[in-house]
């Protein structure tokens, strides 16, 4: 179970990173992570966010992170090592 949780978290983070690399491009570079994480407070920031589609960018990054976490869950469940079964011993009376 611990292994599955670690895989879900790791793959979710990897999905967020890949989502950022794909969707946070604006102009010639990337949008700052702090701008993506924090909501706009000033009117000018809100207008700028609306022009570049910040809501859609955030949504796409979160979807990529969720897809990564889902993939981690599937991989974790598919590669789970089953518990070893105890061998039954025959008692001397049954032999």
C-alpha cells in the first residue's frame, strides 16, 4: 500500500511538471510559477490573466497532474506484489 501511495504522489508531481512545461508557455518563455499558483488581486493582473487564458492554463496543468496520479495508481495496482501464502502443514494424524 505504501508503494502505491508513493507512486501516486510521484507520478502526480511528474504530471504537474510536464503539464507546466507544455501549457505554461507564453510568448518566448514560461509563465512564473508564483503567478500560476496565486490568484490575481489587482484589476490589471486580472485583465492580463484573462488575455493569456490563465484559467485554462491552470486547468490544463491540474488535469495533467491528475492524469499522472491516475497513471501512478494504475501502475501501482498492476505491479503489486501479492502477499505470500502460508503453506499448510499436514498433521501426523492425517498422513
